[in-house]
């Protein structure tokens, strides 16, 4: 079915659409009314109704026609099927359902009215004059993130047997392709009615001035027709990455422009554009509904109304058996509802799901088909002839039915991991750490927002490695300790398992650590490596439930890799705070013939973070018995995880000069010191309650009484600092030090949710981590920030107290601490 994505950002001024602000309407509700509210009925649709009535000469004719249609529909949906309704009626019903959903609210009607009209008559040029109603033609010119496959404008339209139009294969066409179709239409119309004028409704996400190009290069068309285009600032279409992605902030402007353009295109009685595009299909169906009849089309990408955008249309044509197949087939829905598996090389060749389903349904009931696409043939492979589909009957087993219904990331049929989770590290990966000259007077603590120096391409960094692992994200909600340590270390461990060179260049997915004002700087970097591999799923042999985590790298198609140009945007976040984890820098000649791999979101969480046996963990989560080991005390369970994480940190993680300088200034007297990490703010409401400050006081008091030195306090709450200064005795507060001038919360809002620079929050959190790691002892609760400090200084494994260790009472914890500081 059709999905329209519209966003109405809360950051938009509320006066942008006053009606929405007054009625507290956001997103879809701002632009569209509910389906059960009064439907908009404009002059074009009224004219279509009059045209329909004209064909039926009398009211009796109309009544009989409607009754006949109702009987056909009723028969078609009954058990015995009866007479199948006409294909055109199928199309009109489907289109009108969409039209009912596309019921414009006042803001969208206002946006849709903002059109510019280019009419040659206004400039003294001659144009056809006729009393006849002009022929309305809509043209959809697709550009921007659609130009993926060729990287240039293709000068010819595509045939029916062209490739699927999914994101990796999409093609952009030169403006001449659309104008040639328009010229053909004009020639046809000139023979039928030489006096009839043509009005063109044009939509494009090209950031350039489309009308200037048409006037300059196609003057015969420009001067003989009237042109309509929405009067938008074209700069909104200058965005990075994909239209749905996180690499830009134009979603709200692009969303409203898309909705208004769809309405503009629905004026057309003829459609020229892309039916291998969901946007193009919506425009076409809206036009069908508004005109209430079939709309002829020129499809430049070779797709028809019946094809899914991401399937090879010509090859799937034999498997479209009905109008229901034509209009409603969805490979995603077939996969989710009936368990059919998409072909493994989907991202190379598109969906073959129609053929998979057709062939599977021809088998006996206890068998299913495993469908493979033979290597060496098909789009872009250089092979000749038709793509060969190899089908192998696979009996349905009991194990298949054991697959967990409640949790999609569990599968007892997945391969068992047959490799070492913790292989011996061959050599230290991180780049050599330079000698930093620290300012002991702390006179240069200026927040550096400049982009890091771009390293030139490395040379030889891939020698001896089987590829590169691009670490590009953690989860969405993690902050500094979680993203920069816990999530990163899990991915570094995977790189060691499969002899991959790790490279950290983070995108905006982990939004709590991403600061667009700082991290969006820098030029796009392009480099060439091999494409054609991804990461499989695996399960642990000890796991009776089959929980999945990333397994071996695999070829998307057996034996087939191809060189591809990759690119990254922005600074990559990491190098603002750390040195690179390895010597790899994009453009290395030794890497050009090796694959680059990366994880998608699901493989990171839950895959690595919750379900893999090797990932560092801050506390027990979930119910995977062989991971959580509830038969062990907490400190016994977590110690090997901490030690392995500490090895990874030693090999890969180095702070840059700014963080080191800040940590030295925040905690200058490190000998015989105590670190206290007090997480309050959002922990009060998101983690079952914060640890009261009074619980930390006995440890600070005992430490001072036993001759301890400084006490470094790391906290996210100004209330904690205020209470220490006002309620703790001076003989203890005289030992207390902390970062000065930091952003702290004064309520239950996390610091990264305060609307302050995420870059600054990162710097201050990482400074706390490094300063805590330099302490002799540590008292803390459950927190990734505390764990990161322990990873940096593994001696804290034996010299730390976790006040939230639930299997040890408070007296035992305090006694252990007294024993530590007395030795």
C-alpha cells in the first residue's frame, strides 16, 4: 500500500500554521482531516462527475449503472466470486480510497495554492486560442536522493524489463526524457484537435530552477504551453543523504512540499514521470480519483502501476494474475504475514517475492521453496540471458515452527556460532599516541568546536586484514558512556573475531551525542572499496531459545564483489574527543580490493548489546540464561566482562589532548584519591530511583578519616553539588573537587535533554570518565559512565564499590570499602 511520510517539527514556529497551533495539531493531523470528516470536493472533481453523468444520458441510466456496479462488486467479494468487476473499476476504487485519505486541511490547501504560472501570452508570445478546455498534463521529475545507480542524468527512458527501482538502483533522467514525452503528446493532440491548449503541472525535487532550464533548452514547448509549479524556495531540496535520513534538518519543509506537490500533480489528465516511485504512484492514483477515469501515462523508469517499485517489473509481469495482485501485493506484507523469505540478493537485484510465492504455492503443503538467484547474471553482472532462478524444495521442520513468535530476533534455525568470541589480539590497533604537553595552570580550557584535522589516506593499513568494519552508530538513546564505550567495544570485539580493521566515523543516529552545529562540519569524503558483503545472524550453542546476534560476514551473492564508491559526511564525531582507533583512513590503496562492512540498528541493539555472549554489560538485562548467569554473584559475573572490555580499551581508545587537559585540571591531585559518581537527574524517573546523597557520605567520611587525599565528585545534578557544599562538614568538603562551570541539571531532566550543545555535554562527560579513572578508589551506582572509568583503569575492579549491587547488603559493602582503604 501507499505510505506518505509527513513531519511537522515541534521546532517550527507555531505561527507557521496558526490553525494547527490553535488546535494543537501536529504532523499528519495538521495537513489532513480525518477520513470520517467532510470530504473536500473541488471544481475539478465536480467537472469529472459532470463528465460521468454526460456519458449516462438519463438519471435512470445512472441509477441502473450504479446498481449494476454494486452487484458486480458484491459478487466479486462473495465466495463463488461471480463476475469479476472491471479492471478500471478496481483501479478507481483503489484510487478513491487513497483520495478519501488525502483530504486536505486548511494549511495544505493554503500551501497548494502557492503556485507560479508561466504563460507565454503574458510575454507577448503567440499561444493557441481555443474555447476548448485545455488538456492538463502532470510531470514528475525525480532527482535528489534518487540519483543512486548511475550518479548522472540518463538521456533515455527505461524499458519494462529494466532493473528494480530500490534505493541502490534508482536512476535519474535528463529533463529531455520528460520533454520528449511531452512533445510526443503534443504531436498526438495536434492531430486530434489543433486548437486545444496544453497546461503542464510540474513537480521536482531538483534544487535548481527547473523552469529556467525548460525555457532555455526547450523553447518550443515552453512558449506553446502554460506551466504551473509550486512557488517554493528550491534551497530546501539541497539536503545531505536520504530524504528520510538524519543527515539533514529539512524534514518538515520537504514533507509539506511533497504533500502540496502531490496535489499539484493530481490535476493531470495525463501523467509523465515515475511509477517506480511511491511518490509518483500516489500522484497518479490521486489524479485517477479526481478525474474519476483512467489516466494515460508515460513511465520514464519502465514501471507500471502494477509493479512494486523494488521489483524488476518485466520479470515479475507473468506472476501478476489479477487486479488485486496488481494493486495490493507487498513483499513486506507477504513476508510478515505468511513467512516467505525475500531473496538474499534483494539489495542487488530487487524483490523476486512474486515468483517465490507463485512457485511455493505450486508445491505440496508440507514443502516450501528456498529460492536462490544464480550468480554471474542479472543487472550489472555482465552476464548474458535471462536471470536463472534455482529452486530447491525444503521440507518444513519442527524447528522452523519453534521460531519465537513474540521476539523477532530469535531463530533456532540460525547457524550456531563456531568461532572464538575472544580471540587473541594480534597487535595493538590504535594509532601511536603523541606526547601532549599539558598546561598545569589550566589557562587554556576553551571549548574547541573546530573540526578535527582530516587525516590523509593511509597506506597499507589493510595489509593482513580481511576488510574494514565501519563503526557508524550506537543506539538512539545512549549518552557518552554508553555510545563511546559500551556500544563501541561490542563492535570492536566483532572486528577482532573476524580480522577486520576497525574504523570509527559516527553518523547522527546516536542523537544524544550528535551535535549538528559541530559534527556537520567538513567536506564529504569519498573512497573506493568492495561492496557485496553483509553480516549474517548467529546463535549460541548453549541457548535453547535461539537468540540472535551478528555472525560471520557473508557474500550477498556467492563469489561476487564489486568496487563501489562510498562516502561519509561530517566530522564523524569520534575524533573530536579521541584519537583514531586504528591507522585506517579512507582512500588507502591496500583497502580498495577488500570489503567494508557495517552494522544496522537491529544488529547493534538488541543483537550485540543484549544478546551476544561477548558484549560488555553494565547490568543484567533480559532473560538469556547463559549470558545473565543468575547463579553467580554480581561481582563474579561482571568481572570477566570488565577485564575483556579493559583489554579492548587498552588496544583502541586514546583521549585527545583537550580531554586529557580538562581531566588533569578537574582532578590534579590523583594519588590516594576517591572517585564518587552520583547519577541523579533522569535516573530518578527512568532507572527506578537515584541513590540518595546520604548513602555516599559514610564512604567519603571514612576515606578522609583513613588519611585519604582528594575526593573527585562526578555528577549530572547541580542539586548534588549544592547539598555537598551546604550539608557535608568542612573537613570533608575541603577534600572535594569537581569540574567547574559544567552544564548540570537542577531537576529530573538529563543533561543531554536540556537543549544545550551535545558537544559540550560530551566533553564534560568524557572529562568526568577520565578523571574518575585516575582515582585510587571508586564508589558508584549502575552507570555506563562508571563502567567506562573502570575499563580505563582495571585496578578499580578490586577497588570499587557498587552501591546498587543488589546481591550484597549495605553493611557488607561498607565493610569491604573499609578493608580496601586500610590495606
